[in-house]
C-alpha cells in the first residue's frame, strides 16, 4: 500500500523514471521533522548571536504558537523537531559554559512543549562552531568551556530518552578538522559523563555540515574517530545538511537538483562502508513546484537508503514569517492549520508515507 502510493506520488511529481529505479521504496525512514526556529534569531554565521535578537516561538512569551505548530505536525505523522538556540541566549551573552537560569528555563519551555507532543526533540546550538567570530578550540572558547556548556545542558535532560543532542549547527571554514573533531569529542564525553548515556548525539562536519562534501572535506574521517567514553560509537550519528537550490545555500526559492548523485549516494556508500548512520537535519526549498519535485525525489531516495539514513528535518517553521523564502510555517485559519505547498505536497509524512509510524 505504502509502496504503491509512493510510486504513484513520485510518478506524478517527476517526469523522468530514473528516480524510480534508484529510489526503490524499501524500509521507511525513522524520522521526519521540522525545525522550529526562533531562539536562534540574532545569530550570524560568524557565531555572533545577540540574546535579545531571539524570537521565542512560544505563545506564553508573546511569540508565535510553536506548540500548536508542533501538535499540528505530529498529527500529520512528523515525529521529531529541531530546536535551534544561540549559545549566547543560554548564557545571557557571556562566553561561558554556565547557563543563565532564566534564559535556559525559557528555552526549556520549548523543549518541554516539544516533548509534550510525544516527538523526539533536538537541542541544536546554532553557532557555526564559533562564539562571536572565534572558533571553538581554535582561538575561541576552549574545548573545556564548550564541554561545560554541554555538560550543563545534558545533566538537565539526562533522563529524557527523546532528547537528541545536536552538538553544533553548521561549522564552516574550520582551519583544522582534526582539532574540530577533538572539540566534538569533548562535547560527546561531557554529555555522556553528565548521565545522558544512551541518547542520540549528532556530530557535525565542516562546510556547513554539507552532505555533499562530508567525505571530501575530511569531516567523515575526522568525526569517525569520535567515541563514547566506553569506546563504542553507539548513537553517535553524523549530522548533514543539503539544500537543493543552484548554489546549495538554501536562500533561493527554486530547486535545481535532488542532490542524489553528488551527495546522497556517496554519503550512503561511506556510511555503509564504515558502519555509521546520518541524519539530514536541514533540507528544504521554496514553496514552488521545482522544490516539490526535487525534495520529493531527495527524501524518497533517503528512504531507499534507510539502513544508513535516519530521516530528514525541514527548514523551517517556528517564528519565521509565512512569506520567508523557505517557510514551512503553517497558518492557523481559525478552524485548522494550513500547510505550505512544500510541506503539504512533499515533506509531510501524511502525504509521502515515508515514515515508519505512518501507515
Ligand atoms: C534522573 O533520574 C534519577 C534516577 O531516577 C533521579 O535520581 C534524578 O533526580 C533524575 N534527574 C533529573 C535531572 O531528572
Ligand atoms: C590539527 O590539530 C591536531 C589536534 O589538535 C594537531 O595534532 C595537529 O598538529 C593540527 N594540525 C595542524 C596542521 O596544525
Ligand atoms: C491554505 O493555503 C492555500 C495556499 O496558500 C490557500 O489557497 C487557501 O485559501 C488556504 N486555506 C485556508 C483555509 O486558509
């Protein structure tokens, strides 16, 4: 049933049959999600985040109804949300690993709202491997400070099996990838030693966690050495992003590729050869036909590789304006939620049937 539906859906969306050959619908994906952005607003790609720039997607804090959005998405079969936040927000603009109690409590309102839906919830530090322009462990905050930050976050959530720890959003222009892997290792060790022994931890490579250059950038080899304190790799998952616009930046409405040949196939090959898994925590495109077509192909292919790819998380809903170029913000009409074109035609598990929990 699901397979038949998938084929007819893809056939309708795609003019070529090539994808049908490549993307045999096999086992379903484990996760489909949406980024619920807002606590990261005010962050730049140089890791400069201004705490006061955050726009919490929390109705009680005079924001948009992020809880309502997540409840709506869960009804359609989504089962994970990524919750970006600036490091500076959590420490109230101090370069420290010590959390500001008031700020952390506000962010945790969103984490708790997310958990209340029954979904998995990813804590994502949205700092591009930096704090105010300086790279963690390479001129910026020490690995010790970074580890302290993660230790404090993880000790709060150590008993919550549905919290996922996203070590860092989109490192880029990292001078020494081996040194970066050591920073990631310090976070992993801190999370596990804080008592969060079993949860998933996402390991981010350079080039904005590019799925396309994950292997060629050296990220794969460097991150493959990051271990749990017991020497295993259990639940240490590679974090990858991919956008389908012409420059891969995720800033243009139109999509021009499904990313299969240049990104997903080589990535899956590496993962399989190395006994590892990856999670695509950002992908998406504009609310236009080209993105409906290419994103459908991309995620159907991921499903065909679900032995090594856990799932996808769309960018983005939360506090974005509904006319943001990559908006996945549903609008509330008074009687119900209305999804964007890309969500309703491609990314929603209700329509694509790519997720295990949706029959
Ligand atoms: C975690 O669970 C342990 C054992 O049940 C309990 O003692 C501890 O208070 C809990 N910690 C948190 C932060 O919830
Ligand atoms: C990169 O970092 C590693 C680990 O800190 C270090 O051993 C190595 O010498 C560094 N490489 C260069 C070229 O600086
Ligand atoms: C839902 O969105 C579509 C596309 O933007 C629009 O045409 C339709 O009127 C909306 N429906 C409701 C109930 O808001």
